[in-house]
C-alpha cells in the first residue's frame, strides 16, 4: 500500500485562552482521492486545513505532506499544496491573467504563458483573462482563486468552502472542475456546508465535531452502513392515531395525516414490509400508494453530530 500523500498524527491545537480547537486528530489522505471534510461551524475544519498548509502552528502532533514535515520541511511541503481559502481576497484592479502569473512567480516558477492559458481555459476564464478582478462575478472570482492555487502545479488542492455564495448552476460547474482535477491526479480535500456537494463528488467522507474526527469512511460504504430507507404508505383516508395492532412497527404519521412512515434497514434479513402491509389491511386501513426514500448523506451527518 502506498504511503498517504497527507498524514496527520495526534494533532492538537490549544489556544492561550484554553480553547481546544483540535483534539488528537489522526487523518491519512490517499493520493488522487477527493476527501470531503464535514462539520458544523466551529468544528475545526479551517483550523485543520490551516495547520496542514503550515499557516497555523500546532500545539503537538505531526503533519506530513508528500513525506515532508510541514514545520521542518515547510518550503518543500508548501510547494506541493494549493489552497483556495473561504474569503475572496484578490487585488481588484489586477487582471485575471496577471493575478495568476503573479501567484506562479511567488513559488519561484518561471513564466509559462502556455500553462497559464491551460489553467484559465480549464476554469472557463480564458475569455476573461484581460478583465479586472473587480468586474467579475462572485463565482468567477472563486474560479480565479482556484487558478491561483493551481498556478504552481500542486499535487494537493485544499478547497475551503469553495462554492459558498455561488448559485446552484455554477456550483455544479465547479463540481465538474473538481472532477477534472482528480482525473489529472490532483488530491483534493474539500470542506463544505453543502452536504450534497460531498455526496456528489467525494470518494471518502471525514466528519469533524468539537475538534475531533468522528469517522473517516468511504462515502458509498458509509451511506450503505448508516443509511436507512423509509416506506411512505399513503392511505385512502386521513389518520390521526396509529392502531394498537401496528404499534410493534414503530410507525409515524406523516405531516398532513394522509399516511404512515416506516423506517427499515435494507441490510436486515427481513425488512418486515410484507407483514406490515398485511397487518395494515387487517387493521381496516386502505392503501392508496407506496413510495420508498433513501437517507441522504445529510441525514447521516446530522445524526452523527447530534449523537
């Protein structure tokens, strides 16, 4: 098995005030994967990213990127990293092209007009190359941030809330950009408040709360392991109380009192649906329709953080 491209071991961060921002965090990220880091506000997502990038000192523990310690070998580690921060901080009077070329120069790379053109075309910014930043939309400014982060050929890209404040259509365009980067071998760590973003593009999911990693798991396996299905049973008539004969099924009545909701585990040997439908009929209730719904990653995330 190949060594992880990012290795975080027993990482702690305690501020002078006594606030614990990170508590014994262990996290390995494989080369070429997309890892979604999910957590509520104040969970430690941005703190963790800042420490991996070497922008924030840690109290104890170790972080390596590409085998380089982010403290002892800061320059070598930082060269491998591209960071797209939450805040849009760009020089408003510079053009898109000059902004990206300047970032490339900061890492000591010689000018390469062909490479810059490739990056700008990939992000649909080529036709805006001579446009001043102040004239761009919010979504386009975020694309410029990604272009800046890619200007020095990083192997790892950190996206900290990359689609915050971006409309749904542009958000999906950004997902396509991320998928293209992965196809080129770039490792991506994504923090997001949009759970559907993680569900759409992530290979694995890490959940963090109160400075601790609660789990790191393959996204599909997590949804299969923790996801439940619901059977929505529409009835011919409204219902205000569940008959005593159906109490064993732990049913609930839907909001508009037109049906019942039955949650079941798809992995169980028996779902109980057949006997439930038989008992519903025996209770004198008349079925009108049946629908099933799968738990989303958002449902799982809310349950994890709540627990």
